[in-house]
C-alpha cells in the first residue's frame, strides 16, 4: 500500500467516525424530545400547554401484591405516603405482606 492511499483511508475513517458520532447524538436528542420542531413552533410563545390534572379514582382499600411498597402505591393513586401511614398505623412499611388489605381513604 502506498503512503497516499493510507493517508486517504485514515482521513476517510476519521470522517466516518465523526459522522457516526453526530448521527448518534441527533438520534438520542430526538428520542429524548430535544427537538425544537414540536408544538412550541406552532404556538409561537414556546410555552408548553398546561396539563390538565387527571383525577384518579382512589379505591377505599387496596390489596398488597408481591413487590409493592407504600411509596409505589402512593404514587399509583396520588396519595402522600404519610396519609397512607396515618390510615394504616398497624402496617409496618418495611414488611408488607401480599394479600394484606390497606386503607387508602
């Protein structure tokens, strides 16, 4: 291989690597929602539309399933952890038993 071909191949390899890096960054940014061509462009102000609060219907009780935590249950039904603990003082938050019923309201 002569010196000229070797230099061209190295330059081409570096350019291909740079292009792949730029492409990866663009794909990741698009997947994370980093694009600027969303609803902001149409609304003019760049402000996101206010989200409406969706009220979830909270059941009176909940039956603990394997792997549940009080925090996860609170997130699922939008109930503060302290409220669940206050409604269920007999429940040890560290030891939840599958099949056990707790109060949510």
